[in-house]
């Protein structure tokens, strides 16, 4: 398989894994919002973004913490 197809396949595989790991999990945003991850998107400008059930908007995945994680 040409290297471009291998890279694209790897990106899609990792995205699907991130989706499975995050959707349905409780998270806390650094903005103070908390809730359950409802969806995951790839944004060409910002990378991986998530939406939180009950809150409008999409946030970078880098802004979340899991409730059981320690600082």
C-alpha cells in the first residue's frame, strides 16, 4: 500500500479509537463546564474536538480532564 494510504488509514484508525475512548465518558472542561462527551470531530484547523451533552459548542480535546484524574 502506498505510504499516503497507510498514513490516511492510520489517522482514521486513531480517530475511531479516540471516538470509542471518549464518547459517553464524563469530562470536565478547563472552561468550567462538565458533562458527557456526545461527539468527536476532526477539525482541520484545531485538530480533535468534542461536544458535551447539554452544552452548545465544540471544544479542543486538550481542554478536558477526566473527573478521576489528579492534577
